[in-house]
C-alpha cells in the first residue's frame, strides 16, 4: 500500500479496512486479519497496525473476541457509508463545486463524463 503524506498511516490503514468492509471483502462477524498479519501485509510497524485497530474498535467498526482476533461489527458497513457520505457532502462536494465554478465546468459536462464507461 502506498501511503499519502496528508494523513497518519494508522488512519489510512483504518480507511483501507473500511474500504474492504464496504466492498464486501469482510462482512458482519467475519474475522479480519490479525494485527500482525495486517502489519506484514502492508509493511508497517505492528504498533501502527495496533493503533489502526484500536481506532476502528473505538468507532464500533470492529470488535475483539479474546484469543480469537478481531471481527466486523454488526452494522459496520452502514456506519462507514453514513460517515463517508456525510464527509463527502460537507467537505468534498463544496470543494468540487468551487473548482467547477472556477473552471467553468457545467453540470451537463459532468453528466456526460458520468455516462462514459469507467475502467476499474
């Protein structure tokens, strides 16, 4: 995983796990990789992975089963989606609209771009 400079690594790791939950890689009550497994997978210090898991546990996204590992909480996907939608609408969209206005991009142009096939 390539990390950005604008956000703490442990937060980016938490975002990645959230992405995987949204995508359905991990569903309610699925076991996620252990802290060590995830640290090795992403080539980061184990303490960084611990901080990431603690953040997600505080937010109620994951929970621990003592001796068994971390699991996805019930309603985690919906909770993540709600938080991300709120952030998109309050932070990303206003910035996007300002940029569109500065560049003279119309909603019709956006609609045409939206209709184009996208490569994954």
